[in-house]
């Protein structure tokens, strides 16, 4: 059975993952589209920057985000000037850190989906006097829908499993920044292995179901094509 702390951590984890996924849908879509459409020399450096969290240790990313959002950092000074206060050790600090850490899990599937659309449908839409924006929403987005589903699922699942970044930025504040992965760590430190096992089993089952859903979805979309 899960105790109140575990349930609270699960709820916070689901809340964080949902908010991050929605934000990255808004941010990641134009980035992925630009990476597919542009011929600028900036394409490769920006693509590498987007993919950086895939290879960068979470503690390194968390450390630099902590410096940036701290009292002496540029983000911290900006938020303090706005009267918002400091972001580290708050829920919104977790959101910002998770957006950076999960960015490639949104952008790369979308980029692949947009590349699969190709230029021909957009050219046909242009011959029908559709503006680039109209063609994007009426042609590219519907055709890339499987990529959006994959990207959203992967982003949500990846955010659920975060540990290093959220611990660096959020610390371990019950009800505010203590997500499920941190709660498991607390249980292990306190030698409450039965509680750690229960919460870990839930995350393990969730991860398996996510991967199973993606494995079942991808062959189906290929057959439809």
C-alpha cells in the first residue's frame, strides 16, 4: 500500500509531467519545424544544442540551471526584478528544469514526423493559394499526428522518471518539489524498502506500458502509410 507521502509525490509527478508536456508541445513544434525547413548554417549547432540533454549528465545541467536561476544568475535577477522571487526549490523551477531536460524527447520525434511529411504536400497546398501558416496547420500538422502522439508520450514518460535535475533544482520539499523518484530515494535512505518497492513497481509498470503502447502504435502507423 502507498502511504500519503507516496500518493502526494505521485500527484506532483503527474502534474509536473503534464505541464512540461504541454509547454514543450508549444515550444518544440516550431523548433522541430524550423530544423526541418531551414538551410541555415545554424541548423546543426541548434540541433546539437537541443539534443545535448541526451548525453549531458543531469547533475551538470541541473548545476548550471541552478546557477542561472539563483540570486546572482541572470534568470534569478530577472525574476527578482519582476517580483516573482527565486525559482529554485519551487514547482515552477522544476518545470523550467524539466523543459530543458525533456526538450529532445519532444523535438526529435516531431522533427522525424515533419521530415516524413516532405515538401510535396506543402507545395501542393501552395498551388491552392494556401499561405505557409495555413498549409502548416491544415496539411503538416494532421500528417504529422503520429509523431505528435509519440513525442507527447515520450516527453511525459521521461519527465516522470527524472531524478538528478529535479533534485538539483527542487531539492526535497514535501508537497512542492518531492516527486516520485525523489520519494523513492527517501524511502531507500530511511530503509523503508517495502514502500520503495511499491512506488518503484508503479513506475516500472508505467514505463513498460508506455514502451508497449509505442511498440504497438508504430507498426500500426506504418501499415496505414
